[in-house]
C-alpha cells in the first residue's frame, strides 16, 4: 500500500491539520517527520477546535498510530503537556510513539532562541521562540542529545554535562547572563525521561514493518515550502526540510514509498514572522482577510501578515515537491471582496520574471492579474458546479497556471466544509 505525504506550499498555516485529520480516518499511521512544536495544526475534536503542536493530527482517531519521526525535534516538557491536554478531553494517547533518533529541545535551546532574536533586533527572523533553530544547530554540530539518551541516564548525564558546560561559556561570556545550573535541569529532565521512556521506540523499523504489512501511512509535513531551510526565503526560514523529500530524510524511508504528494495552499497568502512577502497587502483589504480568515498564529497568537495568492511562488513549491494532488483552502475567506488579485510574476531589476528568485528581496514588485469577486457566501456549498461563476473562474485560472487539477477545495474550518472536485482521485486516496 503506497504512502501519502501532505505538505504546506506557502509560508505555513495553510490548513494542513484539517486535511491530515480528514485523511487520517482511513489511515493506519500518521507520522511527523520534521520541525517541532513550532507548528500549530488546528483540528476539530468532539466539535471543539484543538491545536496540535508536536503530536500528529491523526491522534483524534483511536485506531491511528501516531509516530514522531527521527527528523523531528522534541521538547519533552511540552510533549507531556500536550499529552495531558489531550487526555483531559478523553482522547486516546496510548498510540503515540517517539523516535529514539529524534533530538531533544532543552531549556538552553529556548533561551538561545530568545537571546539571538533579541540581539538581531530589527533583523530578527521572528521565530516562535520554541528553541527549534538552536536544537537543529546542535544536531548538525554533532553535540545534540537524542531521545535515545533518555533510555540510558548515565549517557544522558554525561551529554548534558558537556552541553551545559559549553553553553555556560556562551551565556556568561557572550550574553553576560547567569550560568545555567546543571543539577536542577538534570533532575527535571530525568523525570520527563521516566514519563516518556515507554513511548521511545525505533520508529524507522516500525514504519518499514508497517509499509511491508500494507498499512496506510500518511506523512504530515509541518511549516511549508517557502520556510524550507534550502528552498525558502533564506534566512527568514525555519531550520528543517519541509518538502515531500524531507519525509524521506526525516522518517527514514526511500522515495519510492510515496505515491501521492498532497500540497495544501490557501486561496491567498499569509506569513507570520519576518521576511520577504511580495504580495503582502498593507491596507484595509489585508485587515479584512485577517479578520475573516481568523489569521492569528495558532502557536504564537501573532497576527498573520496577509496577501494575495502568489502563483509564481506556488508553482515553484509544486515543482520542488512534485505535487500531484492540490488542495486549496480558505476560499470562503475571499467571498466579501470586490476585486481579487493574483500574482503571476515579479518586476525585478527592471525586468518581468516568471520564476521565484533565490535572492528574493523586499523591494521586488508583484505583477498581478485582477479577478472580479463573487460576493456570495460559499461556506455551505458542497458541489463544485454550485460555486458562483467568478469563483470557478478563479479556480480554473489557478489550475491552468499550475497545470494541475485541484483535488479538493476547503470552504470552512470544519471537517465537512469541503468541495471534492476530483471525486475519482479523492476516493482513491481517501478510502
Ligand atoms: P496548519 O498549520 O497548516 O495546520 O494551519 P493552522 O491550523 O495553523 O491554520 C489554519 C486555520 O484556518 C485554522 O484556524 C483552521 O481551522 C482554519 N481553516 C482551515 N481550512 C479553512 C477553510 O477552508 N476556511 C476557513 N475559513 N478556515 C479554515
Ligand atoms: P505550521 O506547521 C507558520 C515561522 C516563524 C518564523 C520562522 C522561523 O503551523 O504551518 P522557527 O521557530 O521555526 O525557528 O521560526 O518560521 N514558522 C511558522 N509559520 N506556520 C508554522 O507552522 C511555522 N513554524 C515556524 O514564524 O517566521
Ligand atoms: Mg499552523
């Protein structure tokens, strides 16, 4: 049974949680493969909106095994809190497992994230302050602590000692802060180790066994293409590989495990945090979109910057991710607007370009095509043919530009607020 992967195609918050939830019903496994608790994926649990940060969005279904893969960075304190919150609303958490190979976010990573951002001032990235970047930095520097070390406390002791000694040099000499106290951190994290140790497994073998037993596996991407460490708007990016290829690296699977490459994009764009955003709307239309779309960060509650759909960027994202299933979300949010713009290129150094440049700068100007709005509520519509003509024209333009048929259009935050556009493909993937 081939596996499927879901990724965000813009700057995050495209509605990956909603789509993963929808696909999870018929999945045996849902697996996170990168990022950490910088994500905020909204799902509906027992009619209530719930935001998942580290735990895969399949958790709502008690039959689904939820795995946190080797490429994820795990903050154990946060993980335990998230488990408790799910248990409070009677969600079964016994099927959640963590990879031995995943790296641990420690308190000094969270502190470093804050200090660095503060020092950068108006050049800061606008991170989530969850310590994600510093955890990946230590991983690449080959000094990180893995969940595996929670299973051997002697090793954990040695590695933590080494790390805290090094970090204290930085805290005291560079940041002029008080040194961290080893003993209290060690004791606190030994408690966390005891709580989660029975969930720490060899996720790679678990996935391969599941694949060979023909289980349905869904890989849930976090963040999105334009925040990717290699292909995003560097340096204003996150620190992991957010692409479909990232699923192979972050979960230990070969590319030929994957069949459907599901890309999720909003019918417009948003970005939370700093960095280039060529189609950003800096007037009251941006505010209308923010309010109608409830565009406030699921993790940090920050207002999201809003802008027009950027098809040049979206085409680039579809290309890198090999998208063969496209999902457009939040089309309902545009319903009030008289005029809707779509970016089809940029004016760059006096020339019009049709590609997403590697050195995208804030000064880049978008080239737009205008569409008349449909000015009708569409949230209740469940069949494509019932959408207003202007709305269908907007959708058709996106499909033609990207040379991809849209699989599903989401017109509201609830699980059933969808228009299935390609029923054949939908039932092939979703059943
Ligand atoms: P994720 O990070 O990609 O999972 O997305 P978030 O959960 O951070 O943000 C998406 C937000 O949009 C959440 O509040 C969802 O409940 C909401 N949402 C998802 N799809 C739709 C839609 O089609 N219409 C509307 N109005 N809201 C949606
Ligand atoms: P989901 O999975 C939107 C952004 C931050 C910041 C940059 C780097 O919900 O789509 P980091 O803390 O990762 O070092 O911050 O990345 N960012 C997100 N933006 N959605 C997310 O996740 C994000 N995760 C990180 O705002 O600009
Ligand atoms: Mg989110």
